[in-house]
């Protein structure tokens, strides 16, 4: 396999089509197609599912991981030799929306000064971001999975606390009355509308299960971290909101902490490929520092014995 074939594979997956990949590589779509076909001939397997969007096959995911590693190491070698000091390499990173809206922001400020790096942030739920690492789609990820993906190293970052909150108006509408000030004790939680970020978000469902509920209430889907909080404030439903997003809402009574539902701490980890890469190490240091400043300490793991 040749380096230009691997570049074509990366471009097709990242740009999601042969045409867009051709624009990125500044070649014709037929040239991109020829390179992908040559790559497939060299490994004897289909590496790209042609569709909208184009996605890697299982064999393509293996090659994609290799392609990203080769491109990163090539850029660092050129820089070390003084041949590409201004070269920018694309660094795809998976991060969940709540982190991106809160504690991860200082990482962006750090990256603003990196002349050799372009961040490609992929928003993915923390329970599912390791899938992107496994498929070679990202170089690193914020994830709740403590088990390292093959070829990756993992370190704990800290815990992100989610608080169950609602607008007083929502509780009044569903019969809480004066109890809204104390968390709406006695409400039928199987009927009170709830919010969820997307179909993968089960924080609220876990809170309801802890109350012994076996049926789900009406659930509004709001796939934006900022809009999710706005929907809670508007009384559309109750939800688990990161404490880092809450200002004075609980103190001034514009939101109510629901005593029936316990807070939940989601322990986040940083997973990145095991490569001798100064750029990945620099990114990891920025993530580590931002997490230390804003996240709660991760709980200690009991030692065996």
C-alpha cells in the first residue's frame, strides 16, 4: 500500500464522499476512486462502503488507524528535519457535548496557539466515544470507558457531576404545589415530562429506575448542551444537568433540585493512541490541566487483595 492511497482513504472517510475528498486533495474524483481501488486490490478487501456518507468497512477501519498514525508521524518527522515547520496536521478528537460546553473550553484556548495543529472535534456521547477510537476515526477521546481500546492508553480525568433539576413551573403544572420548593415530593414521576440529549442519553432513565419505575414518562429530545439547559429553564421537562453549567439558578429559585433523584457522577477518561508524538502529548497535557481545574476528583479505585 502507498501513502497516497492511505491519504485518499482518510480524506474519503473524513469528507464522507469521493467528491469532497477530491476537493480536499486537489485531484479529480476519478483519481480518488482509482487510489481507493488500488488500496483495496493491495489488501484484497473492500475498505470503503460507497454511500452517503461513505464509511470504512472493518478492514478500512484497520487501515484508517494506520493512515492517521503514519500522517501524524510523517508531519512530526518533517518538522524535526526542518522541512515542515508550518505544516498543520488534522487531529480528530471525540468529546461529549457537555464537556465541550464546560471544562474543555480552556483546551480550545490552548489549541489556538498551536500553529501546527487543526482540531477536528467529533461530538459523541461519553459512553460511546471509544467506538470512534476503535474505528480509527479519532486519535483521542474523552470517554467514560476505563478499558483501553487496543493500541491506546487511558488515564482518568475526573468526575463530572450531573444534578437533577427542574423549573418550579413544571412541578406546579404536575401537581407539586408548595412542594416545589423542597423537590416536589410525591409527584408521579412516570407522568412528569423528562428531557434527554439523544437516544444514547440514559442519565434520566437511570434516575427513574432508581425510584423503581418500570415505565418511561414522555421524553423530549434536545440534542444541544446549551439548549438542553434552556429547555429545563423553560419548563419543558426535568433533566440531569452538569453542575458546571449551573450558575445561580438553584440559589435564586429559578431551578429546583429534585430531592427524589440522586446526583450522578460520571467519571471521564482520556484515551489516546500509544504513539511517541509530541503533538498528542501536548494535547493530553492541555486536557489533563483543564480537567484538573474544573472536574471533581475521580473516585479512588479499590486495590485488589
